[in-house]
């Protein structure tokens, strides 16, 4: 089944051919913008042992899509600086270490500025709340750092039937003070609207958070995670195996939300990417 997942996937690069004893590498775009996901394909003239994808100082497992062909997914974070960066793959072929790399140039992207006026109680927090917020963020970061075998496949499935996203990357100013950019999309839908998972995976988190309210995070392997916040309820448990399209909960307004909506985000190796661009990746 996996043999056709990556073949023909790279629209911006020719088919790969690896000379004897080497790797070849290609990316779906050489000029990704902030927030862009990038598909990486590697070819070899034999099976590669311990093959990893290296990006921004970390290593992530790749999936064998067909004999001698491997695929991975990385991203340009919405806060990454412009300029050149190197994507590499390395492993062992016939007992010898092999490496291939390609340079990409991160291009700029303009994001909206969103000025919000909120009640003081929604924008300023006491020490106990700040401690809770910090602990929750640290725990999620720990879970996002897990490197598990890739289980995702293209195309990814939008998390709701009526996918109308807004606000990705918005630079937020709350009560006159700049805050962190919005690292996900907001999807405004009635409370109770079913929410589904975008790909196969395992539930990495299911619980309550201060900001996210009832929240679910799914590990799709290879450093790819999907995030679902403000749920009215969730119907999955941590550690549960889950398949693309499975029901995981419904739209709500729990946590720090001013009304019913789904806060939906995707993280890949390299950071936070625009889910809408993830869904637009070539799938032929």
C-alpha cells in the first residue's frame, strides 16, 4: 500500500536516481515560505539502514515508500528567518555512511495583524495560573519531541466537513500588547460539530488545558502531530490507536475561547505549519 504514497509526489523536482553507493534527495519546493510544509524524497540503489532526515538540528525517521525510495515531511516555522537552510538525509548503505543534502531558501510571508480587546481576566493571570500555563506548555513540548515511525500519508484529511480556516500566523495584539503569533487556524462552527483525525496515528494527549480547554493531540509519526483545542468533548484516550477520519470529539468553547470554534494546528519537524497548505500537498 505504501509503494504509491511518495512516487510522483515531488512536483518541483525530477525523478530521483541514485548512483551506486550514494543517496539522492529532492524537495517539493526549493523556496518554502514561513509556515510551509515540505515533502522530502530520498532515493538509494539499495536498502539504507538507520536512515534519518536532518533539519534544523534534529533527526527524524523516514518511511520506506518503495524499495530504495524514502519519504519524509518537514516544515518552515511561522517565525523562521528568511534565507538559506540545508535539508539532509543520512544513513548506512552496504555498511558505509552515506549522506545527501539540498539547500532551500526560506522566503517571506505576510501575516495579518489582529488587534483584540479582552477583559482583564482573559489577558492577565495570577502566579498560580502562570505556573500552570508553563507546566502545560513544557509537557506538550516534551510530547512533540518524540520521534516515532511515520504513519501519516498524503493526502491528509481536513478535521471537519466544512473547512473554512482563518487566522493562521496572525500577529496578535491584545489590549495594546504584542503576543505570540497564532500558530494554528480557527474554524468557526456550531458547538457539537463532529471533529475527525487527519491521518493514522496514536493519541499523544487527551485532557484539559488552561488555554486549550478539552484538547487532543495526535502523533502521526515522523515528527508530525495534529492539535485540536476547545473541544466540547473528546472520545479518545491517550495511547489509543486511531485511523484517518476517525471521530475524536466535537467543536466547543472550552478553555480560553470567546465562542464555539475549533483551534486546529499541525506541527512537523521544524515547527508549526499552515494546515491549509498541508492539505494542498500533491497526492498523485
